[in-house]
C-alpha cells in the first residue's frame, strides 16, 4: 500500500494552511508519538465571523490509517486512485489534493463514512474516530438579507460554498509544535467561497512536474466535469490551449 510519509500538522487544510512534519523530525524527538489507540473527535464549525451556517450537510471519508510512526496507509477503496502525496507539499498542494479526491469521490459515487448536518450554531461533530486521515466535503448555505438602495428595499441572496479539505485526527498544533502536544479533539472551520450566484464556476488547469521529460507528455488529457454525482461534460485539454 502507498505510504504517506508526512503528517499533516495543524491540518486546517482548505480550512487552514496544512503543514508537514517529517519522519526525520519525529526521530529526532521534536515531538512525541501519537497515541493511535486513543479515540479522536472532529468538530466542524461552519460560519462567517458571528454568522453560523445551519443545516449544511457534510460528508466525511476515511482516506488512510495513521501509524504511531507518523505514516499513513491508504484504506482499500482509495489505494488504487492515481494520487501521489509528495514528501514536501505546500498548503496549496494540499488544497488541490483535497479537490482531486473530492472529484473522484463524486464521480464514483463513494458512500461517506460519516454524514450529518450543522446545527443552529453551525456545528457538526463526530466522536469515536480512529487515528486517521479524512476527506471532508461540505454543502452550501444560502443567506438572505435586505439593503436600502435609492429608498427601496433590495433583497440579496448569498451562497456560501464550502471547499473540500483534508484533516488528520489527531493533529499537531502548527503554532505550538515544540510543545509536542497532539490534539485528539480537533476543531476546524472550513473555508468557502461566497457569491450571489447559486452556481459556482471552475477553471481547469493541468500543471506538469516532468522537467526533462516534456516530450513524453500525451497529446491530450480528458477531464470529467461532475454535477450531483453525474458526469455532465468531458473536457479535453491539449498543449495547443496551454493545458
């Protein structure tokens, strides 16, 4: 099975910036071993400042099991996907990885391990979790409010679309790694896009990490555009349109 050799620390991926702590740092004693037999929990707080988003569905998928040596083994249903977690990944790469995994999940109609909706305080909590890496996919929240323009009342509708993210339980506090404290009750606040359009737009851009092997690229790549779990359109990207 593939091994993820980097722990995601302060994993507020898509939520907050994802950090990474290497196995070498672990061996050097910069932080302690996690207790992988201890139950963990995840609390999702979906909100904007003092506005809580109620009745928003979140789906949670277990991606990989955590070992006490700070490695991950992909669970069976994710191990055959063509995804690659590199040793050193930036926060934006973690965000992109979450979006890629979410695409596969929606395309293949995978059932979530956990599913629930936020309460009146914008909270959705899961307890009794294994020490693992999870993919979280959230829904959208609609908010209405009125303003006065030219002495007339104008109704506004704003749609908050949650971004998918990866999160590990337990996690390290990226601001206090030196304290060697693992957080077993993890709290996250997902990032989102806000728009007065109910629908969101997506731009597809293929980037290559193949310096010296550019001649071996295929002539074209196909990407599926998925809506509500169904392929709506297939897009072809080529060098001619700059991928």
